[in-house]
C-alpha cells in the first residue's frame, strides 16, 4: 500500500475513472474526406505533430482512420500511393465507441482489436472525438497492437505460456507509472482473455471438429476484473450430437480440458482450489445440464449452496460456440429475476460479509491487525451488484456495468451510483498496489493490509470507500427487507 503523499496521488486520481469517454477524448480532431490525397493527410499529420487523422464522410460519420502504423504498413513501401485517395490506405470501419462508454470499454476494445486509437461518436453516430492509448494510460504505452498480435499468433503452448508470465510484470510496471485502474484492469483482463483463447484454440484442435463447444469463464475472470493475482474459474458448455450421450462427449473433452487448465497454471494462473474448472466433470455440461444445475440453485438451493455457487452467476462465454453460453446466460438471468425467494437468500448471504468499518468510523481489523481488501472491501460491491442486476433482469457481468445498469432500472440517483462505482475502483486500486508491494518484496501477492501503516490521506480515502460499501448494503437490505 502507498505510504507517502506521492504514491497516494495516483490512487486519488483514479476517483475520476468511471467518467465516460466524452470526458477523456480529444474533441478537436483533424479530419479529411475519403477523397483527400494521402499526401495531404500526411502533411497535416506532420505539420500538426499528430499520430492519426480521421476520415469522415460528408454527413460527419467516421468511415476510417489513418495512423502512423498504417503509414508504415501501406504507404511508405508502396510506390505511387501519395497521390491516391486516402480511402485506399485508411483503416476502414475504425474501432468506435459512444461518448457515454467508459475508459474500461475503450481499453478492452484496444486490446481486442489490436489498435491504439478509438474513434468516439455521439448518439447519432457522428464523429465526436478520438481517444488514444496514451490518453488512457498516460505516458506508459505498452504497444497494445504488438501484445495482442503476439498472443493471437503464438503457434504452440510454450510460447503462449511464456507470454502469460509477462502479463503480471507489465501490469506492475503500468501501475507504478500511474495507469488508471479501470483501463489497467481492462487491459490485463483482455490480455488474459486472449491468452486463454489461444490456449483453448490450440488444445481444442484435438477435439471432434463437429462438436459445438464453448469455453466459459466465471468469478473475477468472468467479470473481467482480474488483479495481479488470479486463479482459474472456468467450464465448458457443449452440445450433444444426436448419436452420442453427454457422458461420452464429456469423457472425450475432459482430458483436453485438463491440458488447458494445466497450461494456464504454467502461464501463471493457478488451478482453482475449489476445482471449479472445465476439467471437473461437474462443470463440463450440456446446456440442459447447466440449466438443471442453475435451476437447483435458484429454485431450491440452500443459502450455503448459493454462497459457494454465486460466482457461477458471473458466467461469461469466452471462445468457441458463444451462442451456447449466451443463451444459457439469458435463461439464467430471466429465471433468477422471477424468483424473489432466491434473490432474498442471495441478499442475506451478501449481507453476512460486512465492510471492514466498525463503530465510530474505525477500521474493523482481524486479530492480526490487518483487513482483507478483497473480502472485506471489494466483495461487498461485487455481491450487491450481482444481486441488483439479477433482480433487474440485467444481462451484465462487470460490477461497474451491473451497478450502473441496474441502478438506472431501479431509479437510484445518479450521484449515489457514481459514488459506489468510484469507491469500488478506489478499493481495486489499493488492492493492486498492495499486491504489487508484496511481489516487489518477494512475497506472495496479498490483499491484506495494516491500515495503521497507511498515511492519513489513504486512511481517510479507504474509510470513505468502505462507507460507500456500507451504504450500498443498506440499500440492499431495504430492498429485500433484511
């Protein structure tokens, strides 16, 4: 945890992380029409010292973008290109988001698409601005395009695993250099997604090509909220062919799933202590079998069973036949939203885990004098957001998206929601700093901190964040009469 005023500054700045892209983008964007000569566009980029120029049509809609990378790839080595229209060398259909989308969304899109610029449009689809990799991560740029390309093109497991071990180091470097928490989390989560996808793709080559299979992730990976330390929570949804039983298909898939789990462990993502992994036959199921499992939890599950099964409601399809898991999630959300008893049980479970704030606004510490930033600070937000989204029949998995989306449906004041989201990211930032300091000291990554070792500023910020968790739980208790 930070112990100086200088280190606190980065954490304090992260209070602005939930702000929409409209607050981060550069609204003054240099543009040109599709018919403009490449030479003219390059002269503008040189004269204005900019790294990109947006191509927009007569109606104001972005139709392409030309970046320095495009110049190297499509202009510098081609003869006779300078006088051609820019439409011939631009990147068509550029990565676009709305001004109301978040920095998290932009960071994730950059990694997924392997780009360094996102074009921002208004509600009508007209150009509003541009956000670059540097806008999100400050001076620390890590070559998003390069990183994502390396993973996608890895030809064997050792190559993917080696890169996986570098992700933590990259994240630590970005954290130390002041990268904002929301984009940093999205950056790390997206890289882990790409790495997992590649491992699954390589190993699934041994599976029957006629099988429809979807690899799913849950828990923090399902929510795209990994920190510097994470284990695996994954599973498989497969469609049974008419001529084979579920057990026959499962028997063929489990050895492949085991190899994938072990490869992920070698890449730095430890095996799940609770065995919530695709190599466990309990979590390698057909859609009907998954529905039966969720139906048991929702319709007749004990509070204890729901407590241990809550991460399954963070299910997200990652790769393969995505429609299998999308359909499953849609069914789960609708089925859960109609069962008030289930939601009441989930809320009661969540309220057992109180934020680490006691009487007189003092920290509620464990016997060893520390508090757990994961269980006693971040988890209350995560659990409440999950219940609110299920109650509102909102098909979202990220905590921020769940809070914003369900609060809007439940008529929660915007200022109240912004305080919850800001407090959640503040705690996530402290978790990342705590883990980074443990790693730097040669210790296992830890979420535990002695609050008395924090400076006065950080103590007050952490208390305010924990108070927001308490207020969120209070609203949950009122909603479910607990």
